[in-house]
């Protein structure tokens, strides 16, 4: 009970502070436009009425939390899933490319990590390039990937998945390299004493030791993969997906829809991270690991 309270109280306190700050900034940023509206209408509202108006604008600069929550609820639970306004529909479109890119990125990251650990040349030559690749902004890479693949007739899901792969393979590769190198020298010497081959050492020692590192890095990778999928939807002119929803909302100055789509993306990211964590705990327990 004490452990649960120690977790809930800090999170709840931080959430309350963020909501209060959000309301304060909403009033602050929406005030200039509201003052202009009141001046044109010849009105002089009181402080409470003025604050209420700033928090109920149709197209606010910064929507209030209750406006975003209402919009999110309506477009999630009160719309048909097939509706173009449904956040579930847009989230599913983005999720499909996210999962495909995450799968590609995980496999690629594991393969690269195995190569780096077992081949010294790859460790010295490939690792610096992998690190350097992540210094290039994804917003600069995404249009190039889209254009090049479109030139050879590849459009739709694959380009977005490849952008997700670009972002997701790096944390998996780094985490797996650390995990595969985590066994102590004493354990490696013991395997050598038993005359174990490199393959046996890998599967019986290095791989089990790397599992916690793998799933920790996969949590980062799946969130990065979602970001890649959303960014990949921006230059493609996509009509569906969280990225397309954000782009349309920005074009028509629908700030409430924009923030609602951001919340939807955050919810999807949180669910994906939780799902990876659950799978990770299941795998560790099946391998004899102790529950935390």
C-alpha cells in the first residue's frame, strides 16, 4: 500500500501542477485575441467573465484542458470507427506503419548488435556511422525517403514504415550491444572452460543476459517508431493518420483538433510502451527471471 501511495502521490501532484499551468497559459495566450473581440463588440467584461471567455474560444491559440478532453472524448467514443473524424481510425492508420517499422527496426537493431559484438571491424567502423545517422533531423530525412521510394513506385505503408525503422533501430542496436556484452568475464571464462563454441556462448549466455536490455531499449524504440510514422505522414499528403490529422488541423487553424490528435498520439505511445513492458516481463519470467 505504501509503495502504491509513493507512486500515485508524486504523479498526481505533478499532473495537477501541469493542468493548473496549462489553464494559466491558456488564459495568458488567448487574452490578446479576446480583448480585441471585446473591444470590437464594445464590451467590458469583468475578470471572471473575461477568463471564462478566453477558455471557451472556438479557435483558441492554446485550448484549455477541458476543451481538449471534450474533443478527444467526442472524436474517440462518439464517432463511428470508420468516420474520417474518428481518432481511433486515424490512430489505427498510424499504428499499422508504426508496428511494421518497429518490427523492421527491432530485427535490424538486433542483427547490427550481433555483428558489432562478434566482429571487431564492424565495432570500429559501423558504430560511429550508426551514431552519426541519428544526428540528422528526421524532418530532413523523411521527404527524401518518400521522394526516392515514390520514384521507384513504392508508396503507401512502406515509406512510413521505413522512416519508423530509421528511428527505432538505433536504441535497439545500442541496447543489445550493451546487453550482449553484459556477461562478466568470469562467466565467459567458465563457458570457455566447458569448451563451449561461440554459438553456444551466444545462445546460452549472451542472449539471455541481453533480454532485459533488449526490452528496455524496445520501449524507447516503439515510441520513436510512432514519432517516425507520424512524421512520415506529413510529406506524403496522407488523408488518414495522426500526422494527417495534425496537418489538416493546422491548415484550418483548428487548434483544439490539433491538441486532441496529440493526446491520441500520446495515448497510443503509452499503450505501446506498456505492451512492450508486459511482453518483456513475461519473457523474463519464462526464462526464470524473478518478478520485480
